[in-house]
C-alpha cells in the first residue's frame, strides 16, 4: 500500500510539472513571484512550487545526460526533451549530451547542438532549421537589473528577452550569447565569441564583444 501511495504521488508530481512547463511556462513566473512577494502565503507557496519545479527539471537532466552519445541516441534525446521539457523539436534534430535547458526551447529541423550546452534561464530560445552549434554554448536569456532599488543586492530582479538563432547559422565552440540577441540567417559566429548585439545575415563575427570580421 505504501509503495502504491508513493507511486501515485510521484506520478502526480510528474504530471504537475509537465503541465506547468507545457501550458504555462511557469518557471520564470515563479521566480518573479519570489521577488514580488517578500513574505506571506504567496511567497511561501511560490517557494514550494519553484522547488518542485527545480527538482523535476534536475531529474530530467540527470536521466537524459546518463544516455551515452551515439548517432542514434542523439536523435532520441531531442524526442525525450520534447516529451518532458522542450516545446517543439523539428525532424532530424540532434543533441549531444550533456546539456542543460532551463527555459522553453524551440529546435528546428536538422539542427545540431553539441555537448555541454547551457541554455536559459527565463525567456524562450528559438533555434531555426539547419543550425550547427559547437560544444560549450552558453545562452543567457535573463539579465539582472543592477539598478533595481527594491532589493538590497546589486544583482537585482531578473528580466530579459528571447534569443533567436535563424536558419543556417553556424556557431563555433564556447560561444556566449546574451539576452535579446537575434543571429540572422546563414551567419557564422567564431569560437570563443561573446555576442552582445544582433548579428546581420551572411556575415562572420568574432571576438569579445563579437564584431563583424567579413561578409560572406
């Protein structure tokens, strides 16, 4: 009987988190509740809900990142993320584990994300078709408001904007992309770059901050 109760609670836990991710994108909202209500029942309920949400996402990442990389499993992993976490995955997309996804991610057809990608944290990331991404990608969709006077610490409340990577883009290894950036179609971002502003179509950019190297 005890085992049955545990199984029911576990299934309810999975269902609750699946609904919050799929229907409401509630992860970012829960974080804002924690800042907005510093005490009272809403604050404590948001803390509990956020911790359950975090536990669920950590569990999904742990299980998926245990899967060894092969050509077959790289096609299976996006399907698992589509079921449990990612909103949309195009046909032929592949992911090389390990990977961490902390936000809603749309991955287009025939796109590839290499190992050790870290994608988050508060706004959606949209990756188009035929995109190739090297290892060690960092995408930060959130940014702290350092001028926020309502909190005591310098890293204030989180805001931000979506990151968009259009069709045919090639991103080298260890690239960092900041909040609100759009990288337009068929462009190349050189390895080690930090992208702080939008990238035009059909150019090569590189450096920190990334600047146009040439037009292609």
